[in-house]
């Protein structure tokens, strides 16, 4: 079977409400924020709401579910105060995801803001060591997302993701999220059968295919190597339908969550349409 298709869903009204929305658009898997993504602090999850979350997951069968961490977090920051604040917030993200039984927390590795890539990569690894030490015994994974490499953002090459993972004390807790729009913008060509095969061969050499834990399926408003992160609807950007067809039908990724992060309005009709387009590419 292909990957489990789904989308990022709002948690307005409580984390369990994401399942209502996921069911509405036809999600098989799902991504959520476990709190307001634009705030540092959040009230702890209520035990009743955690119970509702588990119940709704059983009722809908939607899973795996992954979290995405808050956009404010920057574990590569050279500013010690911001780094400590980010670390504390990331530990909270892991704790919330563990309480909800999620597969992992997807995170953008961070931005070195001028301190240099090597310094930034080391800061990320040290932060993850502290976060993992504070959450010993947790099953939830830290999932490094490939980025477009905009500005001073890190994690835009397979080698950088591998460097972070190799530098942490407990690499078994670290996986990878492949975002189609980010990878194209970062300079990875995978839009023909030949380039698709070559890219994954390279990924396997550098990281290992078993480290892929989830996908973000986004088309890109900008072309190959633009280093600009702009998502658009499936088949309406530079990634194109052929690349999604190759990915969705790749048996190596059977059962993994493949999640939309494309623009949408309150009625979520765009998610319904994007999922329809993706499903139309599945070959029997």
C-alpha cells in the first residue's frame, strides 16, 4: 500500500478536534501543532483532553500523527538566552507529543543568524542532547526536516542532517522528514524517474532510507535551487505531478505519513482537492 495520506490540521478548540477536521477532509495520517505555534508558553494538556485525543484517534483510525514544533524555536541560535528559551520550549514539545502518543516532533533544525554553519550545527546537536537527556525513556522521535536553505537556515542538505544526527549522543531518537517543496528549492532534482532514483540513492548513502519517518507533500512556487520556501497546491508548482506520482508509488515508503502543508481556507476544500489529486496518482 502507498503512504498514509493526510494534512496538517488545526487544533482550535482542543487537540482532539484535529481528528474531526482530519475525518472531514479524508486524512489517513495527520500533523498537528500541540499548542499555539506563535507562542512560547502554553497551558499543560488537560488529562480529559488527552483522553479525548486517544479516543478520537481510535474512532477515526487516523494515524500515525506527528507534531510540528513552534516556529519561534531556534536551536541553532548563537544568542544564549534565545537558545535556552528554545531548548526549554522544545523539551515541552517532546513532552506534549509523548503524552499524546505521537510518532515524533518535526522540527526545522534552526538558523545560525550569521554565526556560521558549523557553529549552528553544533548548537543544534548540543540542544538535542539536552532535550533528549531531559526526556529519557520517551518513545517520541525528534524528526529533522529538510529545509529550503532560505537565509541562514540550516538543514538544507542531506549532509547537514547527517552531521546533526551523528553529533548527538542518542542518534536512535532522531529521524528525518522529507519536504518536497523544500528539497526542490534546496537544489535536489527528483522530477524524472532517473533523477528521482539518483537522489534517493544519494540519500541512502548519506543518511539511510530507514531514517525517513514522514513526508511533507507540498508543491513549490519557486524552482530548483531557488532557496526560497513557498508552498503551493499539488501539481500547480515546480515540483509537478510526476514527482508526486513517483513518490506515492514508491514501495520503500509504504505506510509512512505523507502530509500536506498547502494553503487552505476555513472550509478546507483545498485539502480535499489536493488529497484527491494525490490519490488519483496511485497506481494499482
